[in-house]
C-alpha cells in the first residue's frame, strides 16, 4: 500500500543497471506487501532520504524508516537499511543468525543474483514497520 508514488524514487531506480533495478523493485514490492498485511501500519510514504529510496508509515507512525539501495556502489548486492539507533538489526541477528547477511547495526544485504528470502525479510520489515509500538522511545527513531 503506497500513499503516493515518488517521481524522485523512480528516477533513482532508473539509473541503476537492470539487475539492480529488478532486485530493488522486488524489495520495494515486498515493503508494500508487508505494510498492507501488517495490522496498524497503513500506507507507506515513499520519499528520498540520504539519496536513497525510503519508506515510512507516516500516518500511523508505527515504525522506523526503511531505505533500499545498491550496497556500497556494488552492482552485485543491494541492502535494506535500518536506522542504526534502533535495535532492529541486532534483533534480526539474534532471530536469524547466519541465514541473512548484515552490515553492523544498519543493514541486511541481499545478493542481486540470489532469490530474496521472503519469509525472513518479511519478518524484518514487519518488525521495522512496527518498531515504535514496541520501543520505549516511540518517536525518537522514526526517520530523519
């Protein structure tokens, strides 16, 4: 569920090589699907933050921002970026261990050539989109 498509996001995605575009569009679709299926999240706001396509449940304020992008200008990998002030990536590491690839406390890395691990990434996205409901600092990690 998308509140309003962003022309700026479409422009960013068009600049990447086709395999990266395909993977980022798949991650974007997964974000929308998770938002639609997660109670209390509502429509996602699509915008650009730090030069990256960014998604936030602005109306519900239920969660933390998620960004997607090519990983470190590497055309073989993409990433879902989470705010490093949250405990999200640490939680993913505890839950999924080596089943996913991480960068510190800020990202889950996806190889462009690999299938998306939809069940695990869906759980990561759902946890991010509902983070503020569980976090004692409800409004301090929304985005920005």
